[in-house]
């Protein structure tokens, strides 16, 4: 098929918008020039495989609106792929608050933002699993397959899309709570034990005495349950290509 520069530009915009939010490709240390180069290469590879535009814009305003739509589609698809990392950050914040490590925040090299130690550990875990499971390639393949259900200029907002995102957002809190559940349970038991000791020995400073036990027990359980957390995160990650295509279908109205 003949190479169409207009189609290449529209594919490049969707791919570049996707890479702005795409996991690991969107980190601060990833050069913007390299991100644009990856988007350009993807567009070059996909453009010959795509059919021509159903309706070519006849004005500059129509072309700009079509370009803005492709950017919005790319951002929305990239947002879907980042949900797992939002879940891990949420779970890390829960764990840090339960074991008293809220003040021990450090700089996350991936996001260049302050992050709790448990949250950063889970972020590293998610990044390693993302690469180990070869999901960056699987999602790029899903991006190519998305054009079969969501062609250029064919996306629009639907009620099903809103319902799907509300379900994903509510599931975010449930999954984060499940990841942090062992540490929350241990913290509750320690608080319960020291509450009883505080009643039995009123002279005991329950808060200061329980603080070290909460940190020691919380970190121990956190380390012992990392394998279970990794399995839970891996199960969620493996669903990402299907979720990616599902969002594309919902934007296409199917």
C-alpha cells in the first residue's frame, strides 16, 4: 500500500500520546527525543498496514480536530496501562501509614516524586514484572490490533466507556487494599495487644513502645509476603492487553 503522510502523522500522534503515559517509557529519565523516535518508528511500521481515511478533512480546522482526537485516544489508552502502578503506589501508601514510615519518603527515580519506601519497592516490583512478562511488547502488539476495532478518527466517548473506567477505578482501591492486607492485619494485632497492655500497665507509654514493634513486624511481613504480592501483581499485569483492547472497543462503540 502507498505510504500516506497524513495517516503517518495521525498514527504518530496516537503512538506518541500513548508513550507519554506508557509504563517505564514515560519516566523522567527516558529522553523525550527517544520517545518521539519510538513513536515515529511505530508509525512507519503501522502506516502501510492501515487502510486510508474514510473521510479526509477538507479544512485545516477539521484536520486539527482529527489530530486532537487521536492524541486523546492515545492518552486514554496509555492511562489504562498505568493503572497497575497507581494501584502499587496506593498500596505502598497504605503499608507506610500502617507501619509508621510516612516520614521516611525518598525520591523515586522513575517519577522524580517523593515516594514512601514500601511504595517505591512495589513500584520496582511492578516494573521488573512488567519487563519480565514481556508486556511492553504485548501492549505494543495490542496497540496495532486496536486499529482494527478503533480506526483513525473513529473514537468517541460512550456510556459504556465511562462505566468501564468507574469499575476500574473502584477496583483500584480493592486491589490496593488486598496487597496491603497482611500488613494491615499485623498492625491491627499489634495495636490490639498494646491496647490490652496499656490497660494492664497504665504507666507504659503504649505509643512509643509499640512503634518499634510495628516497624519490625510490618517490615518482616512485608518481606515475607512479597512473593504473594508479586503473583497478585503479575495476574493483573497479564490482563492489560485485553483491557487495552476492551477500552478501544468501547471507544468504537462496540
